[in-house]
């Protein structure tokens, strides 16, 4: 029996709760370490009761198997970029008067400044309103259907506002057969998704609809599908974390698209416009990686018994998560948080809108904030030190299920991405997922004013664990 | 006196670096004395008083660092200065890797595979969960927390049993594992006696007595007070016996408990035959026949238990002091006829029990908050009556406050209260030393003792205070110093918990009103 | 999103609330005063010494806690020019960082009212603090080395300093007790700058004492005024860092760990000295981690203040 093993070894104590014992034990020469302990689930009895229920051996075994399956689906998904198309043509459930938005469901009245700015801009762009003033009336009229991107196999960066004639990435998960969609990067800072909506913004959207989108669509028809998972893995090896840093990914994507773009039927002038547009910002491939993650995570959604997070998304007011074992559109929400990080010159923290966008799908997959160790250069943008960046990736390993064997971080000895966030582990450790993101101005019409780091509200996870316990136990 | 000074203009070193420079400068060959200080007026004044203020130093400003060296006889200033300059330029190593802290037992266990025991001292609502995580990660557990549901205790002990791990507790305050005392324990000599105990102070007393008799302790395994109840069934005590039976460093085993549930007692005693080592059984108020029939060595008292263990492990001639009849006589002589009652004010539950049982054995009526007989149960709020023995460590007294071993305030107040009662002949107290206990339990009580004695004296009575100090010469503060302080205050100090009970019994048996 | 090369920008976690108006009203160029692993002291254009501290240090007067673990990797030297603005503090040398101030939490020094406390309450708290200090304090400053250690290690200079501190502290306490303003000033001056360290032990003692004196309702207000005048007049008697610290203490502002201890000392409802001691152990330990003996010396001053408050209240 291993008690004799204890008697034969050096005593090595983990001390939980009362620090005063540590001193006496250390004074007697034994090794002792006091935990930085907090009550699990923040000490909330309902949360702990839920955690306890889920830890019953027979249930824990079932959850373990379900989570392994979910993690495997995330990792084995093979998202391929297969084309581009107008939302009305490709997105399930899309209509001419539908506006998709980021995050969990929200009504027009409750939308944050940036999202309202994006919605009114989109209504003008679609010709549903003559100007921004009228657009507000239209938005409030009840004639517009607002719906979360996530409920239409889509994701949307920042405000995530997606209207019928916007061009979308079409990503096909070859392994599991599902599709994911997201619209195109507008590059720049003063853009619709950040809440900007003046004429320059609308003009760019029109050009994207008339030139960029069709040219990309044609190029894909010429060039054929692109393996996004492989490209993402390469980008991470080149120092991206693929949420806030996309330098490498954009170069790789452009490299893959360029020959076919050249062969399209457009004129040289328009091709140069497109090339210039892509070169104007490193963010060009940002949405591409979001759709990559979405395609994989949707495949892992709806597994009976799984406590793996398949969606983290914010609408600027609320942060919502979905969990694999709570199938369909079962959103668990809490208040959207502030984003902490450096601001562009001239802006103050008070100017910041709250955390917004579906881009946390990247962290849900295991890159972005989770892969900061792969992208030490990111710290200049989001603040912190290189050590912090590495520490974030290590900390995320404490709340995830496994490492992604397909996408690795060279500087950590090719450790795989921390993959498959487990609601139970989040509440057990009190460690919340870390999210790299941009900061939009709190008012409509201004745009991006900084970037930084944020976390989901713990409430969303608490609601999730309680719902899981109710369902499974 | 020749002086060598180095002045660093506007140089700032943090205090720790400054200390290290100073220490190193004093260690350079050929240096008799070296001082390192900021050149403030007052510091320069000190140098001036010492005759060391060179004109150069006098010029230094308050943002400058002075290093002043007085070379020894053979010291060569020219050789010393470069070495000092080097001290200043050498960068102190940075603090090194920051200590990594962990949030969960699982993460800490993952990071340090050598971790083999977890002490759980969190709110009882969370304790079971943490203990389970520790067991699942292959660690034994000492659970200090109480208020843990009995079903949880049963499940944890079953899990530990399955895994071959110790599950000490809940409500386990004392253990000695691999000669390291955990939580509340005393510094005792390592040796061949293994102890499994369901009572904290009881096991402390046995370990301390073994030490005092020249013996030593291999392991002291706590089981938690509820282990020998019918519900829990003595799982940990039985596993503890088996573990000590298999432990080559243990030559004899001592079991300590309040009276177990009868069916559990039977189960535990049945283990003795298979132990392959002598087993001493001290179950307070237990039956000698049952123990002897099971092949064990019956101990009627904690002292008995210690004596038996020491005799069985290589010191057959060990003896303990008998109660000093002359001392009893001298106490009795000083009491007045109406002083008939004894009051016991205890920190240690087993110590209280042992003294109380000494009187009960003689058929005396004893009121107590830990009385088994409901007719004689006395609540924390009730005044004492007749012979009253109170365990201040019992839940009713500790409710919401620290254990009396740490916070003596309630007992101090009660001591003064008891002194006012003209029927009281003697007050008996215990003082527990060791890890986790109050840093000076006697010192903090002395003013109340003095006051109590004065109250009695002012009323024309002699009040006897009898104290027992549970501790060893290795504890801090040590046994000798605490005993001496009590004796200086006119307190009679007994030599063991058992003698304390005997003393009380002798006082009563002879009839206090002689 | 642009990720073009950006200068090394370090956000701040928190900063002293008095800094913002001071920096807004006095922009300009200052210079680096001193560089330590975890603190860079910079001299602001207004003449104020400002500390840029690593995030794990506590808040303090004129201090900005930046999001760094240590400064040793930054290329900053004493004497380097530093540009001060309301939004940022920029080290003006190549590769050196810019510390961003926007977004930082503002820190305020809290105060504790001593108005309605009776002598016994001071006495009990003094007793508890004395016990903890004796047990946990770092010797070598105000707390003297134990006898056997002294003979082994002390040299003439250290002995003189120790004697000076002992006499100075006793004389200052006696002067306050006797309410002799001239004496208070004289004895405080004897302590100012006495002791080898960057914040000499004498100053630390004065800081602890005056910090208590600066709390509302203190009976030591008179002594504080006298000491304040002396400190104001003799800024050249000690290091700038120490002088700055002391001057802030005179205004009731000190490092958060010390203020937290002060607050726990008076706000903690304790049934008994033992319980209070148990509560205070952690905050005392934190405060003792300041400098080498500085924490101990500050608390020694605080303790002297508690004892004086006890006496002054008892006699009323």
C-alpha cells in the first residue's frame, strides 16, 4: 500500500487554506507549498453544487468521453476556403431585410453605440434607408430582422453587422461537412464593423460589393480550395496569434490567392485596387481565421454530455457563450467587459466601448489570446511583456482539455494550442479565458481606438455549469 | 586612524543591495571595518564623532553613497579600493525566477509530482471537494476543517482506503508524519512508537509523555474525532494500524481514542492479532478484558499508554512519578471546610476527559459540557456547580472563535469567575505548547491567575490552582520556562495529564474538608 | 488592424490621484533620478520625485504602477531626459519605453479617524503591534540587534548609529509627551537622515510617527506641525527619496501596505489581543517587506505614536 511509500519519502505538503501552517512545517525542514486557493465557483453554493454533481464518477466518465469527442472534432475539422459569395446567396436564413450582428441576441434598442452605428450604416448601404437618420427609424420600425451571426453559421468581427449584399467567405469543413461564413475585412480603423458609417465607409462597402467580392469569388473558382488549417498553423509558426496579429497569415493568404486574382476577368486597374486594398492592412486575413474556427467549433457543438465551450461572442452589451452539451442556440450570458490595453493617441479609456464581436471564436478554438506565446510581438499592441504572453498560454492550458496536435507553438517546444475550454475547469480554477481584441469607440460613427485584452464575465460560465448540471445529473 | 573612502556621486542602491555591499566590504581581506551609507548630515556626523570624516567625505552630498573603510594593521588601502569599486559595479543578481503559485491542487500536483500530503483547512463546505482532488492526485490528506458532513467523510475514507492513502480527519488537528509535526503537534524525538489517534490532545499528550520517558515517535496518524463512530466504522484507524504494522521503523503501536462505538471497537481490536507488533490500546474508560482478549496491551491512562509503549520498545525499566501524597496533604491543610469543589478549565478535550473520568471512576458527580450522562451536561452559558470540568475547545465554546489554544480570552474570564465561588477548593487547568499553539500560553494567563488568587485571598480563602503543561523541552516556548513561570506564580504544576487527574481524585477522595 | 512597428509602450495599472493634475499643469522634460530593478525614480519638471514601480509593488504617493515585472530589461540610465505629459511619460533615449497613463486606476490614500477611540483601545493595539514587531520585525535599524549578535557583528559606525537612533527616538517621544515644541523640532532634526540606507532609519521612524499624527482626530497634531516645519526647512539633510516619503507621511500619505495596516489596526473589530494579533499578522508582514529594515522602522514609529496617543488620551 502506498502509505509505506509516504513514510519512505520526503514529506512534501500542499497546504490549502491556512497559511499559518506553512511556517511551522517549513521550519521543520519539510517542503511545503501553500495554494493560492479561492473557493471553486467563486464560493457560490449553486455553482459548487453543480460542479459536484458533474464530478460524480459515472457522470464524470461520460463527460470525459464527450469532451474528448468534442476536442477531437475541433482538432480534426479541416476547414477549407472554397469560395466567396453574397450573404443573400450563401448564408442560411438570410433575407434582404435581415441584419446579422455579433454576439448573443439583442434588440435594436439595447444595442451599443458601435453596433447601432454599423446597423444604420448597413441599412444605408443596402438602400433600405436614404441616410443615417432615416436608418434609425427603419431599424426601430420592426421591419428589420436582427439575428446573431452565430445562429446562421456565421461569425462577424466587432459589431459583426452583416447585410444581404455583403460578400462572405465560404468555408467548408471537409471532415464533418458543415459550412461557416464571415464577411470581408474592411481594413483600416474607421470602418462599419467598428461603428463608423460616414460616406467613406459606405463607399468602401460598395466597392467591396462590386469589385473586391466578385473578384475574390472568381479567383476561388479559378484557383480552387485553400486548406485554412494548414495555413493557420504556418501563420502561427511565423509569429501570428491570428486574432490581433495577422501579418503572416495575410501574406500567406494573399500568396495563395494572387495567381488566381491575376487570372480573373477584371481590369488591371481594379486588380491593382484590390492588391492595394489587401496591402493596406495586415488584418485582411483576420475574418478568414474566424471562419476557420467557426467551422471547426460548430462541428463540436451539440455533443451530449460535453462541457466544452463552442462559442464565445459579444454584442457590446452582453457576452454570451454556448456549450457543446447544451445544443442549439442556448446562450449563457453576462455583462460585456472593458478591454484593457493601449489606446491610439488622443483617446482615453472612457472613450472605449465594451468588449464586442464574434472574434473570440479564435480563442474558443485555441489561438488569439490563447496562443500569445506564439506571437511575442503582440505585446507591443495589447500591452504586457513577453513573459506575460507565455504565461497566458500556460494559464489557458489549465482550463482546456488537450493540446491541438495540428497547430503548435515552436517556442514552447511545439506544444499544441490549448484546445477545448472546459466550463468545469474555468470555475474550478477561477481562471477565465483571455481574449485579445480591438477597442471600438463607445459612440457610433468613430471606429477603432485601441487594442487590448479582456476576459468573459464569470456569470456566463456559472449559468452554463448550472444548466449542464440540471441537464446531465 | 587611516581611512579609505569611496564616494559614489548620486548613486542609489536599494536597501538589500546596500546590505550586501556592506557585508561584502566587511569581508574583504585587510579590512577591519567598513561602513556603507548615504552621505546625509547625520551619518557624516557619526563619522566625525568617530574621527573618520575625511575632507572628501565632508564634501559628499546627501544623494551620494559613502563607503568608508578602516584597513586593519596589514591592510593595504590601494589593494582594497579596487575591490570595493568592483562591489559597486557588480549587479546584484535579480530575485531569480518568481515563485509560481497554483490555484488548484490538481495544478500543483501536476507541477510537483513529489507532493504527497495535502493539508485542507478551508471552510467545511469546500473541504470535502479539495480532499477528494488531493486523493485523486495520489496525495494523503490531513483535513483540519470541521463541519464536513459524515457522508462525505465516509466517501473520502473509502476513496483513500481504495487508493492506499491516509485520510486524516475531518477535524484532525494533530499528526506527525515522517517526524514533521503538522498543524497542532509537539516537537518530539523520532523513535519506534507509532500512534493512531482519534483525539488531538490525547495523541499530543501520549507523544509528549513518550518523549519525556526517553522514547520517540515514528508516525502519529490522526483519524479525526468521528472515525470510531458507528457510521464511519473506524476505517482510518484500521488503515492506520495496518500502515504502521507494515512500517519497519515502527516497533509498537498505540491507539488513542475516546470510547468507540462498541461494534467499531470490536473491529479495531480484531486488527491487533494481525499487526505482528505489540499494540497498546488507550480508549478512555475502555474495558481491559476486551483489549487483553484481543491480544493488546490495555492502558488505563495516557501515561500508562506512553509507559507501555516505551517499555515495549527498548526501555523496559521506564517509570513515571507517582502522585506526591505530601503535596496533596499540604494543599488540604490550607483549605477551609466549605471549599469542597473542583473546577477544571481545559483547552484539550482529552485532558479534560481524563481528569473528569478520574473523578467519575470514584463515583463523584461531575458536571461538564462534554459529559456523556445527559443529567450532568452543563452548557457554555451555565454557571459551574459542584465539580465542573469544562472543555473550552468544544464546539459550544469555540463557535465562531479560534480554539482556546490560540485565543485564551474565554478561559481567562472563567478563571476569574470561578475564583469568586467560595465552594471552590482548586481550579485545574492545562496549557498546551507546540506548533500551532499560542506563543506564550502561560504568560497570557498569569495576570488572570494572580487576580483569581487575589480574589480568594481577599475573601479569606486559599485557592489552589493546579496546572499541567503539555509540551516538551524541544517546543518553543519550552516546557521548563513555562513551568517555572507558573510555579513562580504559586501554581502547582503536575507532570502529566494522568497525574493531573490523579491529583484531583486524591483531593476529593481524601475529603477536601479534612 | 495596423501592427506596424510601434514604440515600446507600457500601460499603467494604477497611479496616485494627485499625479494627474500635477502632470497636466506641468508638462515638460525631467530626468531619471535613480534606477532599481523594480522602481525607476524620475524627477518631474515640477521638482517632484515620481516613482515608476513594477506592478507587483504597492501603490504609494507619487507612484505609477506600470505593467512590468521589472525594469532591468529597459534601457534607462540615471540622468536620461524624460518627457512628462498628462497622457504618458516618455524616456527620451532610443529603445527606451513610454509609460502610458491613460487607463490606469487612480489611487487615493485612505485615512482612518482616531477621533472617538479611547486610551484603552490604543493601548491594546499598541500592545499587539509591539508583540508582532518584536516577533517579526527586521533588526538592525530602530529595532536593535539582540545582545549576542551585537557583540559579534557591530562595528563602531553601526554602534554609533544605533545609539543615535535609540537616543533620538527616546528624546523625541519625551519631547512630545512633555509638549515642548522646541524640543520636538530639535530631536526630530537629530533623527533626520540618520541611518545608512536610502531611506535612513531615523526618517522611517519619523514617517511612521507622523503618519499616525496626520490621521484625523490624532492628538499628535501639534507635534506633526513642528516636525513638518523642520522637515520642510531641512530638505538637504537627507536623501531626496527619503525626504519625499517623509513629507508625504506628514500629509497622511504612505505606501498602501502601511495604510492598509493602519486601517486594519483600527477598523478590525477584535474580541481579544490574540485575535487582533492573528488578523494583523499578514498586513504587518506585508508592511515589513518594505526595504530592508524600512518597514520595521516605519512600524516602530507608528508604535511610538500609538503609545503616545494612549498616554495623551489617558491623561484627559
